[in-house]
C-alpha cells in the first residue's frame, strides 16, 4: 500500500499532537504507511498548497470551518471529515486512523 498523507487541523495545531502520535503508533502496528501530522487552521492552506493530502480531518473544536474546507477541497481528491468528539476526547488514535483509512477506501 502506498503511503497515505493524513492532515489533522485544529485551532492551533497543539491539541492534536498527542492524537497524531497515537495514530502513528496505530499505523505502525497495522503496517500502514502513513504520514500523519497536525497543523493549526491558519497553516492548513499552506500545507494544502504544497502537499498532496489524502485525508483532512478537522478537530471537533473547528468543525464550524467544515464548509470553508469543503469549498477549498472541491475538485480535489482529498477526503475530509470531522473527528468524532468522543474519539478525540479519548485520544483514540486507532479509531481516528480507521476513520481516515475508511474515507479513502483502505
């Protein structure tokens, strides 16, 4: 399986850093090749411009930005969703990784 790029977007990029490390551990345990990283909402546009992102996951605290990200991603192959609030709160990297992989049909 080719490496997948998963970007998490939150208010400042800080609160998702623990979730990213848990997702990376889950990916390694499952043999999934993935680049997983988090950015603040203000940095997301720059990342989208320079990288091919397979999945963009919004943190629950920025779910109000969903429509603007849907507009930005229109016409691209990037999949997007909001992270389940319970999975986010529990920092369940395995479930959030599954959500991302399900979005891209993996």
